[in-house]
């Protein structure tokens, strides 16, 4: 978020005044983070996208109930955690799952340019990220993928700056171990 970008509170106010496009800005700002929360509870990009849409739909419908508009990021992450819990409960009840079944996206050519190795590396990292505990996954997504500075990411995760760096360090070490383990098994 640059200096010219409106704050979350300003965007929320604009949405509540009827400017639906402002909600698109909130979506653009937080969609990656929401997907990171949901990554461990759904298989495949399509399922994560569907759950992400559900989170933002719930947020849009309940935006008038948000008491602290400047904390929209933390609020939408809370909604994502709830959706992830609901998804995990529903999948536990689903008795008709077939082990090893994959989504149709896994069958298609992952890389049009022929760089299968890069696609496999990306998939390996994505699987490693999905195995991380939620807070570690969020730390990596906020800092590296959303390019938030350490202070912003720490605030989002309700940590001190040093606590965030400690969490990020553990996350990176665990991710490297997960990816290394997956490469040895392959």
C-alpha cells in the first residue's frame, strides 16, 4: 500500500456509501492473504478460489457490522479462518472421497512454454506452503507475496516486529525442510 492509496477505513466508508468499486480495491488488497489462509483446507486452485469468493461475499454482506473499519484486513482473515474451519468440518463428514484423486487442473499442461521444471518447482513450493501451520503460511504470504513490510505484516498477524521476524524465520526453515523432503521422496 503506497502513500497515495486510500486506507482500509476510507475504502470501507466508500463501500458503505454505495461505491461498490471500492470493495474491488479491498479485494485486490487482501485476496492473496485470504487464499493463503484457505490453502490448507481446500485441494486445488478452483476450490481455494471458490472459498475466497465466499469469504469476500460474507464480508460484503456484513460490512455494516464492522466496528473498526481500519482493521478490515484482520477482519477478512478472521472470516477466512471461519470458512476454512467450516470446510474442514464438511470434508470430514464427506465419506465419498477417493484417495489420490486430483482436480482436472492437475491433468492439464502446467506450462505452455515447455518449462516443466519451473512448474514442478512452483508446485513443490505450493505443496510445502500448504503443509505449514496457518500463522507461518500467513507470514510468508504477507511478507513475500503481498510485499507488505514487516511492520504491516506484524500488525496483521498481531505480533511485535521481532515476533514477526521470528515467525517468518521458522516458516522459511520449515518450508525449506518440506520442499527438501518432497524432492527426496520424488
